C-alpha cells in the first residue's frame, strides 16, 4: 500500500455521517488489533492525527463507546451502527479510521495487514508487540 500522505472522504453505511481524513502515511498505516473490541469489530484501521479528521455531516449521529480504562473513544453511527473511527488509547493524539469507510477503499485491497497485540496493550506492558499478520489472497 502507498505510504505517501493522502486525503480521503469517508462515510458510514447509511451516509448520515460523512468525514474527510488526512492520512500522513496513506494506507500504509493499516493495522488490526487483538483486543476484545477489535476482535469482534474486525475492522482495518488507518492512522490520522486528531486535527486531520474533519466531520462534514452527521456529528449529531455519532455515538461513542468506551470500555476498560475509558481512554479510547470508539465512534459509530447511531443509525446504521457502522464504526467510523476511534481515538486511540496507545496514542490519544491519533485516530484510527475504519478503512472500509473510505471512498474507493475496501478491506480486501490489503494483501497483508499487521495485527497488533491489544490483549497485552502497550499502555499496560510498556512495549508494543505484533501479534501476527493477516493475509488476504483472492481466489483466481
């Protein structure tokens, strides 16, 4: 995936929430996580600074979910339920943005995605660890 800075428009499934995001590393920052929420959510997230995320429409449609230390803030559309982004626990100055919400981007565009060990979170252990690599190989 391209590692140069990119700007993308994004939206939830129903379109109530629309946003624009600046990704300093482009799609190369794509990651998954093994924490309990990310395991269930299954999204690939790309990294954006807080000031790189602009809500274009639907701010009133956002709901926020927090758990455990309540540091991370997970945002989703209250109408269709799609997770759009979260403010990270590992770096509260960043958003993780659901790559599937970006116009023209599919989670199946990523041949490989690094999976971070969120069960043993770096904020708890003092070190970041890769748990594995998720691979997608399309059939012929």
